[in-house]
């Protein structure tokens, strides 16, 4: 799904939720920011620098981190090694050797609560553990901007609350901006983000503080279709 | 500090195997040729593993690097044999030329082919090997299809006796040495950032890119390393040992297939795997040839199929997983 004329400004340390139904262009937006695709038109700036056509491997060391909707840990590597990859090639990259990266990894593995599994190959984890591995790996990059694709899908509500608290705390401590893509878990939206951007068919529909955005009738319509009374069935 | 040394423990079994092979070959009469063959298979397995095992890319044109390396040795000896003061150093120049030529070829091939993925890469590399062979034959480069026969020149350069020892003994020793160097480089890569980068790109290339890994750079490093080691092995095991080179013999895709089998049998991406794979492959090929000459491939094919389906991680891959975290595990990588 393409996106069209989406203007989006993200402040340092700000947490934004990108909301929209399937095919609204959320993943495309993420791919453009992380450099998986380049846009045909328009430009992307990061900390004042034009990164529109910069390859992804250069964006990560600048501070753009990402998690995937379906977690993509490096299966044969252990949890600890996965997270160490983040530390090794993220913003600390050039200053961090393997040994330091593994130390950093241990810290983040513990933060997400996977220390028991740290020496297991990531390929054998449960989906939730894979997701946590990915979160730890992206945090170990010490990103300035973290793009989270459905980070909490499939989680138990209680785990979502824990995750939200954790992400909020760490984002504030390390002043990480978070752009979280959320398809339906409003619980996560309300708890985590300060601002909500609603995408609809590739365009920006709403961009407002969380409370206002969720009450916006257009958002209700995008999600639920027309108000129920018009569907007399 | 102990960590720094412990990092190199996995080299112990590798070097023990090579030492044992050498001692058997040296002391048991009539064994040297078999031992030399085993060392050759382990060495090419190790060299190929640095690329195939660590990146997951299959290069069907791999043998071209060995072929070019063979030419490096042949050209050095056949062109420089009359430079009297060089003497035995002509062999060293042969190795250097082999390394340089295989490196250059790998840069040329890598710069183009490594932009392709999976099957496309594999197919492109078959083309490179065949293309290179026909280029040499068709354009009559380096003697064309008549090849280069250089035993006479070697003898003239270093004397008859030295030439004989070089090709019957030292050529095999050099293979051992190259294998040892390959093992060290493999471990150095595995334990370093490059190893992490290669594992990441092997598992998920797109995710690796987004994690800040310059995947093309690391693939090319692995490719060049692997290719230059192959060039050196070619220079020694096919150049110095055989002392002649013909395009159809050194650009024979069969050897690439053997490399792949060795790496997969032993365990792709492991350190000890290709050594063990080389031993298993070399020994079974040898015995099957003795027991049922002519039918060895017929028997061997299903055995390989079964092993690869039953143990996709290879012998050492399975062992490394089983012993991870135990004291023994420190020695298996």
C-alpha cells in the first residue's frame, strides 16, 4: 500500500501512535523511515539531515531502530547474541567491541525479563519471547527513534500494561522517541503514546493528542465503518 | 584474560585432527596420499565454509578460484624459472600471485553477483566458472586449452631433487598450513563483529540491514577471504603438486559440489564441521572406490541425502548444540 503526502514531524522523546486499518500505509511509512524503500517524491529528515535516499544500514547507526510485526530475530543466534547485534551496529556501533556489546546485551535481556533464555537460540522461542528479544535488540541499539510495528499484538492485557510501563520508562530515561504502529490494541495506545496519527488509505486523516484523536468521529468511522444505525441488518 | 585465551579453545580439536593426520601420514607407510587427500578435502571445506557456511550463499562457481590459483602458481613458475637468484622463492611468488588473482576475480564476481540473492546468485556463479574456462580456452590465454605444463621449469628453477620433494611432500604440507590458517580466520571471524554480522545476514538479510549492518560489505569480505584461500589451495594441491594445469580439469564444477557436501555434512558455519566433513567425505569416497569401484557415487548419493535430511545442522552443528554450555562445549564451535 502506498502512502501519499503524509507530513509527519516527530519531536525528540515524543511517543506517537500510528493507527489505521489494514492497508492504510502504516508499514509503508515504517519502511520509508527505516530505509527499506525510498519514496518516489518528498523527503525525510532526521535530526536536520536529509536521509531520503540513505541506505538502511546507515540510518541505524544514526539512531533509527525498528521492530517488526512478525518478529524477525536471527534464529540460530542466541537471545544474548541477537541483542548484542543491536549494540554492535546501532548508535554505539563504532565504539563497542564484541565483549562490551555482550555486556550491554545482558542488561537489556534482563530488562525485558529473558535472562533465563539468554543462551537459547532465538528461533526456538515462543512468539512473545521472540517479540521481547526484538524489543531488547532494538533498545540495545540505543536508538533515538524507535519504530515499533505492533509490538504488543497477541499479548495478554496484563503483559501489555507491563510492556507499556517498561517502554515509557525506558523511553523517558534514554529520551527515545517512539513511533508505535497499532492496529487494534487501544489499551496500548492510550497508555503509551502522547499523540495519535491516523492513516487512512495512505493519507493522514487525524493528527492529534491521544484523547482527542480517539474521540474523533472520523477515527470511529475508519475503524467501525459507518455508525451502526445506518446498517440496519 | 582467560576469556581471551578461552576464545581460541575451539582451535584445539581442529589442530589436533590435522596433527594426527600428519603423524599418521608421515609414519604409516603408504598412507601419505590418502592423508593428503583428506587434508585437501578438509581444507577446501574450511575455505568454502567461510563463505557458504557463514553467509548462507551458495557459490557454484567456487572452483574457479581454485582454478585461478592453480594458474597463479603455473604462471609464476613457467615465467620466472630462469631468474636464477629467485630459486625456491619462485614458489612463494606463485602463492602470492595465486592469492592476488583469486582475490581480484572474487572482487569482480562479488561486486556483481553478490547483489543477487539465493538461487539467482547460485546460477550467476555457475556462469562465471564456465565463462572463465571458455575464455581461457577460446581466447587462448595462458596456453588456452593446451594448458601449462611446468614440471621441467620447476626442476630448472630449484633443481630436480628439490622439485620432486616440493611436489610430492611440501605441496601437501602447504595444504595443511592453509587449512590451519583458514581455521584461525574462521574462528577470528566467528568471535568478532563480522561473525555477528554474517550470522544476522544469513538468518534475515533485510532485518540485518535495518539493524545497521552493511550486508554487502560483510558478504564481500567473506567472499574474498574464502576465494583467496581457495586460490592458495589450488596453487598448492593442483599447481605445485600436479605441476600442470588444463582448463577442463581445474574448472570442473564437480569440486564445488564436493565442497558443498563437505560443509553440509560437517556443519555449515561451524569451525570443526568442515574438517570432520572433509574426513567423512574423503574416507567414505576412498573406501567406496576400493570396495565397489565405479559405483561409489551411486552409493554415496543416497547416504548424503539421508544425512542431510536427518542432520541438517551437520555432525558438528548437532554436537555444538548438545554440548552448549558444558565444559566440552568450549572446544566445539
